[in-house]
C-alpha cells in the first residue's frame, strides 16, 4: 500500500493520537501503534509487542498532563519524508493547551509510521530537540 503524504490525512491521525494521550485513553493510544513498537530518547528506550504493553507504557501520561492542566495537544507537522511505499518519517512539534486556553511549551519527536489498509500506525518514536 502506498503511504499517503497528504497533510490532512496525517494531521487527522496526529489529532486522534494527541486527543487519546491528553484524555488518558490508553486503548486508543495503543491503537495508534504498529507492533512491535519502540520509543527512543536520550536517557531511555523501550519496546512493546502487545497492545497491553503499549497501554501500560502510557498509563502515567494522562496524570502528568492533568497535573500540568494540559487539556489538548496540537501536532505541528514540520517535515514529512516518504521512505518507501508504506513508510513515512514525520517530524512533529507538539503544542499543548492548558485549561485556561494558554499555550505551553511542547516537545518534538520524529515518528516512523507504517501505513496499511487500516491507516497509519507508529512503529518508532524518537525524542528530538
């Protein structure tokens, strides 16, 4: 299957992912991942091979967002590279909104996405600066 590079398609995917993260819907977060999946940052990395493992990995995210009063996450797509017919590398800067509507400093990541008949799925997340 050809991976679509249409920004609307990708924006819709990251909107769903951001909403799942900030609402604590770990089942929906898990549904955004291809398995096996991997997250890589400067000081840690981890992999997961089941939807339950993905969900467990993100259980702490929602309380952390609530603690900071983050109610929404918006993904700004900085770069999209088609690596193969099914693989895309997408650079994203996240902007977070708090309960008062104020913007909070976000984080940046690169996502390796695999697209199949059910849509895009994250295979690898790399934290960037």
